[in-house]
C-alpha cells in the first residue's frame, strides 16, 4: 500500500487544529475535501485515526501513534521540495496552543525580528514530552530535564495561574485569593482525566493545597468549561493569566497569591539544527525570562531547579551561532 501524502497532510492538519474547518483553511481546500482525504486514509490503513466530538476531533490511540510518523513524513517531503526550490524554510515552532502564553513569546519575537515562522499547535492533549519532534525546529513544553545530549533546553516563561469562577461563587467578588483559601473546595477539571503535561501539573498542585478535583464529564473544550462554571455556585477552575479565554459575562478571573502557582514553559531545540533564525529565538527567550521566585511563587519540586537557572540558554546561544 502506498500512502497518499495529501491524505496524510490532511490528517496532521486536523489532529493539530482539532477542527476540519480549521484544517481546510490551513490547507486552502474545502472542508469536504479534508473529510474525504481523512476517510480514505483511515480506509487504507484499516484503523480509526480520529475521534469526532463536540469539542473537535482528537486522535485515537492509533491516531496518536501514527501522528508521530505522519509529521515526520510531511516534514521530510517539505524539506525535499524546499531544497530543490532553493528556498529558506520558515522556522517551525511548536507553541502547544494558540490560546497559551507561548503565543505571546512568539509574537514578541516576531515583532522584534520579523523572521518567517511556522507555528505548530498539537494541543494540550499531547503527552508530556522529553524529546523534540522531528517535524519542528523548536518546541515549548513543560520539561525539567532532557536526557538526550543532542537536545538543548532553556527556561522560557513562568505563567501565573488565575482562579476561574462564576459570579455566583462566594469568591467571585474578591480581588485576590490566597491559595490556602482553596483548601476543601472543588476544582472541576475534566481535562485532567487524560494524561498530559498540563494535567500532571495540576495533579501535583491541587493535593499540595488541599484542593479537591472533579474530573467527571467529557472535555468539550474551553468554551463549554466556562459555560458550566458560569452556572455553578461551588465549582471553580484554573486558567493561565496570559491565556486567551473567551469572555463570558458571568465568569471572572482572580489572581492567586501567597504563593502564586506558575506553569513552567521551557524551549527545546536540537544542537545540530543550523536554521539561521533559531539562535535569535533562543536569545530572545533567554533575555526575556524571569527566574522562579520561591518567596512568591509555587512550582512542583521537580521543576524548581530547572526554572531557576538560565545558563543553559546562554551557553546554547553561543554554540548555535
């Protein structure tokens, strides 16, 4: 059996964007064409690659396994064409999600350097990664250590967490909320039912402060999560302070203090990568990073040392030039 590269590209686009309509826009084809290509690929392989839900399409277990190889296939094909055409390809950066704080880092970099970028967004369902996907030049992730000597890592950003509650919740009128006040309260986090680097973070934080966790119900996406919280008197949620959250008139965000939980983003890259824009990105991330402050902030123990030091980036920036 020969794989249809167009069908593989359609599957990767849907897996990364979650919606067939978004994948169609990315590939500049009709949504019907995307659906047909994915259906043909599933028929050719004899497995179901995507699970369709109200919150978008997500890779099945077979789809997750195939996605790794599919990205590599697309990357190799694109590189082959680019070399023949003599073009310098854009720097491919995995930003985890377009709503996240990593997008702010990339936007600031692009504003300063105006270099051509291609952003990859596999989403928060991706398993915690200690290795860099072959299909990208750099990636943001929660990674405290890297065992592969060929991969560089530097702290990138510590995103403060905000409390997310409906206006009927007893804490809704507060300007600040101390973490100790959340003891015994219930956080509704259906997205924690699935293993991910984000879920792991909250699975460590909540027990540390006595926060109860309710993972019941499918994860229908951020909009549905906010809608449910807007009607609740007792449920609460968490969201990154820099995260782009859909506005809802009956939901408020409140900064958390004493201490402020911060989510650790690191930047990963391969030392052998000679893309001319990569050293500029590494230096931009390093120069803008503010190290972990144990007096005011909270991190899981495994992340604290890694997010306190910035020497990895300084050394790497020199070796990559």
